[in-house]
C-alpha cells in the first residue's frame, strides 16, 4: 500500500517570484500544498495563484517573525512588535521573549486570527496551519495555533521535527513531542513524520533524496516535507538575509528524477486533506 507524502511549499506570498516558483513547482513538479503568508507583500498574487491552481492544498503560514509588518497595528499587538511596529526578525527573539514572559498570548491570538481570516478569504478551503520559522513549537504559541485550528474547524497542524545532533536538535524534538500531544489532545491531526527544518533553504536533489529515504526507512504512513522554492535572480528576495538557495529547491522540485524517486519509494503525493480520519 502506498504512503501519503505532502510536499508543501512555504512562504507563498513572500515575493511575486516566490509565487511564480510555487505555482511552477506544483504544475511541473511534486509540490501538492502551499502555506500562504498573509503578511507577505505579494499576498494578492499568492491568492490568485492558489485559486487558479485548482488542486493545490492551502495552508495558513502564520507569522510573528520576519521582515514584514503584522496585519494589526502596534497598539493592538504591542508585545509582538518593536518600536517601528515590526515583528522581530528571528524565532530566537520569540523564544527569548516568551521565556521572559514578555509575549502576550492574546496578542498572538489576535494577530493570527486576522491572518487566518485573510487567508480564508482566498476562497479555497484551508487544510492546515503552520507558522513562519516554526514558532508554534514554542508552547505559548502552540496553544494559540491549536486553539485557532479547533475554533476554525481546520483539522491539521504541522508538526516540525529535527534529526540534528546537539542542543538545537534535542530542543526541537522535545518541543515537538509536546506539540504532538497538544495536537492529538485537541482531536486534531498531523502527519506521522516530517522533514524540512534541518534542510531549510538547502533542499537540493541529494538532500531531498536523503530525507525521503529516512522517512521511508522510518516506516511512517504519512509524512510532510516542507520546501522553499524561488526564482533565480529574484531581486525582491535580497532583503532576506537567510542564505536560502531558492532556485536549487525549485530545480529539485521540478526534476523528473524527484517524482520518480517518490514513486519508487512507494509514496503517493497528496495534501493534508488526504490524511486519514474524519473530515
């Protein structure tokens, strides 16, 4: 029996070039799902691309980090922004503020609700929730995301993971275990396994093959690999100092060898809506 693989493209709406890359990775490659960034400057292009794609799964990529501003004003979400009304650049700031008790979960909930409402306005059913830079691994953010999914009738939440050695990998695995219990305790669903955090921005052909082989060897019935495709020469990406190799991921996702590998290892491509369980 084939196993379900969700290949999700994150950051849809970040730039027009990213929108075009995700659309191509779906039309000509193995991407089956995307997560739209409601605060992205190219949100309208993302919405149009998702509507026109027809069978592209849609998730909300909820953000409290990054170079873009929140949808709500600084007065409405004061603990989420700096003096200029912007989110912090990194998840590390969220963790530090959260540990110090300087993030109000109500601020997170207000901003995430506004972002989800904008994504739902695309007019395509939302299959899952996830977060920019995986901030919902942090318990206070996780509680908001799970509650929001339950309220909105969205049955799936991404469960990130890591295979890295050392403190970072151990920390991710600890938080992921807590997040899984929170998701299942709320009667929601997620995939059995996941890859993409360790490889973020560098998921070329060999790394995709290695990740998929590990998922296969692990025996999971369902899995997600999250990716970050983009166009070569996209000047709009220059403001993001992430070191990502977006064109390499697009090339991998559209390579015939990638689809052949997925099929050879016994995986069936699908979306979060295809996870077994009640609809």
